[in-house]
C-alpha cells in the first residue's frame, strides 16, 4: 500500500484495503490513512468523494460478489455518478418518493445507492419511505471592531478571530467540518482524516486535515491570503486556481485580477495580530488606516484635498492608539486630530512642524 498512487476515484474504489478501511475502520488503519493523507494532500478531495460513495452503498449480507463482479459494479457506479448532476438526482429522488414499492434484485447482489441510479447488471433503487432530511442551521459568531475572540469548535479545533470578522459553522459540523469566514482568523485544526476541514471564504476554499494557518478575506477590496504555520493546506479559487502550501508558505489572491501568488512570509506582518503586534512593511497609508480602524474601532477621515503618497514601515507591540498616531506623525508629513470616534487626517502646516 505504500505504493498506492491513485489517479481517479475509480482507483480508490478498486482498492481492497481502502474498501476494508471504510467498511471496518480500526485504529491501525485509521492511522495508516491519516499518514497517507498527510503525504498526499492533493488527493484528499478524491478520497473524500470515494468514501462518500462507498458509505452510500449497502451490500446485502446474504449475497457475495467476487472481485470481477465487484469491480464491474463499482465502475458502472462511477460512470453513472458522473453522468447525473445534482438536478437529475433531485428529480429522481422526488420521483421515487412518490412511487409505490419497487424492488429489483440483481443476479449477484442487491445494491442501494442513495441518490444515484445506474443501469447494467444491477439496477439501484432508493428505499421506500425516503427519510426526511433535517434542515441544517448555521451557528454564527460575530467579532466587532476593536476586539479579538477565541472559539472552540465541536471537534475541539480552536479559532482565534480578528476584529471586524464573522465566521459560521453548521449544526451538522460533526459530519461536515465546514466553516464560513468573513474577515480574518487563525485556525488550529484537530486532525481527522475521515472528515477534512474546509474554510470557505469569499472567492477561495481551503482544505486541511490537521494544521494551523491564518486566513484573511475582508470585504474591503484587499488581497486575500492563507498563511500556513504548520502542516499542509490546499487552497482553491472559484476560477480554478489552486495552491498547495506547507509550513512557512503563503498564497495571496487578488479577486479582481484573479491572480494567485505563492511565496514565503513574515510571521509578524501577517499573523502578529493575534500576539498584539501590528507590523507594516512598505504599506500604503490607506492600508495603514484600514488596519488601525479595525484594530482600535475608530474611523480615519482624510482631507479630500490630501493625496496620500509614499509607503509606511513600522512595528508596534501592544501599543495604545495615541502612541501609534505619534509614530505616524513623526515619520510622515501628516497631521492627526482626534474627534470622538474619528481621527481627522490632513497635511502638516509649517507651524505644525517642530
């Protein structure tokens, strides 16, 4: 099995060890497939799909299939599964739920696959009395500007959420570990090879097993990023771009240009926020004001006649907003004036320069 290199879902469904693991999981086989997934993160989606197909089948206990017959059924299953899209599956389910008792026995075995119908040696049908699907609700956590919060998910994964962010997870999280994110969060994911952890955020989806990483996806036009601290993750975009990341790597994605860049990163600049560190490295002043607005829950009002030019580089560790503003004033030609929950930004006049 160390040489198992599947190219398609069919390869999983023809692998006796994989089928045995799904049907009869044990601690040693769980560990084997967990390690296999860690070595082959690009195959996780394929494995997950194959697992769902196998779990959707039920072989009658009083029937046995030889290897050739089993492979024929599985091959037909895959072909037909690809041929039917979700709309056809829904139509089929509705039709079958209205029908009377239907029983079709195959020569070698009776196979039931929920939601998929294929013709050949075996004809699969849904059971009578289609179960009523429970409606899935979403648990949403909102973190306002100016504060940060830490949450523990049902699987014991820990999420540290940055200011001005929102994330949600479904009431079915025990079966489907999917999280939706708007804003920025740092994830410390509990390993579970049978249930990959997904983070859906704006234009990108991140798939992981057990790892820690930072993800930023604010709705403010700035670039999205996924930065890995440990383990491996796979990042996919809606336009088909993908990137496999390991420790110390980050992918930046620009939704407007639909461009993705993979590189290394400065931990304090991207993730220092959770350790009370603000770090700018040749950042535009608009970016500086955006970060500070979110961090301190305050709005910067820029004089309309002022054209913000140049870049700003600085680092602050657990500093108050007044101290940060003093640093800005000393290193720029800008003047800052506090008015309640606003900071007015204008150009320094001659008498303001000391």
